[in-house]
C-alpha cells in the first residue's frame, strides 16, 4: 500500500493523508551562562563511589585472629618485595614499604627497609628526612640522632638536614648539643643563611658575645658588603655605636674597591647621620664620590644631594648638584667618547667649579679622543677642544708654558697634508705676539705658509707686518701669496693698493697689468674695476679709456657699456688757466661738458650697434641700455637731448610661449617681448611684400 506524502517546512513533522507521525525537534540550548554552583570532577567521582550499591563495592577485610594477620602481613610483604624487585630505583616504593611496616608497629623491620633503601640511594636526602621523622615520631631519640649524624656526615651540603637536626635538639632543650651541631656545620663554610641562623640561635638565648664572635667568623667567610652591613647593624641594635663604627671602618678598608662599595658607603653615611655626625657623613659621601667610578655611583649621588638639602648650606647643596651633573656627563662620555658637545658641557661645569687640576684632567681626557677618520668635517668640532684648552691655560690659569705646549701639540696632531685649520695657526701666532715674542710668531706663520697655505693666514700675516711697518716683508708675502694663488683677484688688488698707498704708481700699474694678463681669475670684474678706479683716481683719463676699450675686447657685458658711458659723462678736465675770467671759465667748463656728453653718446651708439647687429637676441639688455641712456640724457639738463633716445625706445609686448618638459608641452607661460622701431619697419615691409605676391598670384589664376 502506497500513500502520498506532503512536506510542510513550517511544521516539525511530516503529514500523510491517512496518518500523522510527529518527529522530535533538534534540541537547542537556550541558556549558556554558567551554573551558580560548579561541580568538580573529583566531587562527581566521590559521589559516584558513595552511591555504589553494596554488592558492587569491594569487600572490607576483617582480621579476626593472629593467623589471618600473619597471612595478611605475609601477602603485603610479598607484594612490596615483588614491587621493589621490579622498580628498585623508585624511592616512593621504599618509603611506602617502610611506612607500612611502621604502621604494623614492627620497627625493626621498618628500620631494615630504610637501611636497604639507603643502600640503594643514600644521596637522596628525602630518605634521610623521612627516616629521621619516623624515629622522632615514635620517640626513638637516640636512633634519630644516629640517623641525623650519618646524614650530615654523608650529605654536609644539604642545609635542610642540618636545620632539622638542630631543630630536634633545640626542641629537646639540648642547647649545648644544638650549638655543637652548628659548629660542625660552620666548619663546612655554608652560605650566609646558615651563619645567620646560628647567630639568631645565640640571640634567642641572649648570648651576645657568642653572636659577635660568630659575626667575626661570618665576615671572614663571606667578605661581602652585605655581611659587614649586617654586622654593623647588629652592633648598632645592641647600642654599641663605637663598635658599629669600627665595623664600618674595617669594611671600608677591605672593600673600598668592591663593585658593591656604593651600598657600603651609603650605609656608613646613613649610620653617621643617625648618630648626628653630619660632618662625618659628609666626608664619607665625598670620599666615596672621589673613589667610586661614576658609572656605579648613581644612588650615591642621589643620597648625597638629599643629605645636603637636609643638612648642608648653599655651598654644600651646589657641590652636591655639581656632583650629580658630573655623574651625568661621565655617563654620557663613557657611552660615546666622540660626543664633543658633551665634553664641552662637562668642561664648562668643571670651569665653573674652579678646580684647576680637575679641569685639566677633563681637557686631557677630551682631546685624547681623536676623530677616527682624517676628514675635516669630523675634526671641525674636535679642534675647538684644543682652542678652549689653550685659552683656558692662557687666560684663566695664566700658565704661558702650558699654553705654548697645547698649541704645539695641536699643530703636531693635525694632518696638514690632507687638511688644516688656519684658526689654530693664527691663534698660536697671536699668542706669541701677546708674549712679545715676534720671532716665534713669524716662525709659526712661516710654517703655516709652508705646510698649509690659506687666504686667512696670508691676510693676517700681511696685516701684522704692515702694522709693524715692514714693507719689504709685505711685498715678499704678497709675492708668495700670488705664487700660491695667481688667480686670486683680491690679492692682486690689495698688492696694487699697497703700492699706491706708498706712492709707487708705476709699480701699482705694473701689478695691475700682470694681474689682467693672467689666464684664469676668480673674479675678473673686481680686478678690472679696481684697475679702472685706480686710473681714474690718478686722473689718467686716456689710460682709463684705453682700459675700457681693452675690457670691451674681452667682454661686451651691459654693465661695462653703462660704466664706460658714465665715465665719459663725468670725465671733465677741471684744469683750466687761473688767469681766465669767470665768464671764460664757465664757457670753458660748458664746452668740456658738451664734449663729455658727446663721448658718452658715442659709447651708447656703439653699444646699440653691437646689440643690433651682433647680438639681436639680447633684447632685454638692449632695452635696459636705452633706459639708462634716457635717464642720463635727462640728468644732463638743457645740454641733454631726450628725443634722441625716445625714437629708439621699444614697445613692450606680452606674449605666450609653450612650457617645454620631458613629456612634451605642459601649458603656456607669459613673457615680455620688445619690438624696436627698426624691426617694426622691417616687419611692415615684409607684410607688404607678402600681400603683393598674393595679389599677383590671384591675378595670374584669374587669367587662367
């Protein structure tokens, strides 16, 4: 029989036409929060065991007579023996076996098991502890003593055995026996805790002298800072101030160089502070700061500053703060000895304190850190350490010999073949001049010129000799200067200026001629300007015109043309006869001015012809030249003619041109272009010619 089915997903069951069969829905946990009462697995197992049925539980064996007891013991012993044969090395099995024999009150057998276990592994101190505890628990005191004696004899480095043994004797009231055990233990030189336990034992029975004797042995066995501090605190606790101070003093003698000496000094100073001995405490702090390396004295500095703030005056507080800052600088220079800025700060600190020996020590330590590479950029900061050192010795310390030694060592250490410092040479020479030792100063500057010639050295040397009036030396120095640097226009100009100041005009002119004849010059425009100014000052106008012409042969720069024109406009010959009348003088001067204006116009015309024919692309310079000409004509007053220039002025046109880039044109930019009158006429003629050609072509095409 078959029947059709219809499924309805909204319902939890399938529907048949004849019957309905309900299916269980899947279970869903609605509340996932933990239960208020948590049950452990151990509790579950215990409850399951308790709820077992009586017939399922293992039966309880009841022993009713001695025969059953003997059988039970025999069976258990056999089980233990079999287990021991299998796992002889397992200590827990031996312990369980011995404890079971103890529970049966068979102590001889229990001891036998313990002894057999010790034969297997006597180094296991747990066996000894359990064995002795069994003897003590059953009040077999002598047996326990025997066990402890054997244990500490075989395992003397196990402190727990000694502690248990001593504790047993002390609980029994056998103080002498406990002391004897302690003495046996101290013979093995245990760690600090063992000694301290012995001391506490004696103090419990008020044996102060015995405890003091143990402390003496303790600090010999463990000569550490902590041991001595404990000893001193013990004496202080018992009111023995003198003895406590003696302990600290002995500790300082023995451990002044120890790594933990800082803690010893702090404890000693605090002890004196508690005893109201502030001066003693201050001396201890200062002694410690002088002897302990700065890297390990951080806590000491803090304590000292706090001490001075509490007990010291203003000077003492400042000393403490200086000490703290000194510690910080020491730490920084230890981490990076090439940090010259930190050395400068450290030196300034010591200079503010005023301790000359300490300042020199810091300077010496600083200059000992030579830069690793022979490159000038690494030495630029380092060299100022030497400069400051020399200035300190000269100005503050007043030691001339040490200053000279500093300069000498500094000049020896610099690699002059690769680079040099003109400042050092000059400072050394100036120092010798201040000491009125001119020969030494000249020797230093001469060495500087020979080893590392520089502009500054030449200039300063020449200045010194010039102040002294040694002209011949100045000339020799200028000659060496120009031999070393023939392209130096400054040197040529100054040399010529020197000769002119000495009224040696011909020598000065010869120097200028040599200078402009050099194939390479660093600033030729300055040299030519100086030469021209020299000739103008001498009133040599013809020579000046010749110079301008020679300069224009070399360069056609706009400034040269303008300067030439201005010179022509101002070159008026004021030398007129004194026997002329005033009207004649004015007429003569007017005629002279007209001639100057004509000369200036000829210069401008010449410049315009150059820009028009030879450099037509320099439109902006041409326009600037015309503007300068226009301004000059206006400045001439009635003698000027502005119309000459106005007809030549260009028109300003604003144009656009594409901006060229690597990827092609990127937009346009505006610029100013100039259209001059002669160019405009040429442009108009070209337009008319093009129009005529176009008309002719149209006519010819019409006839066709």
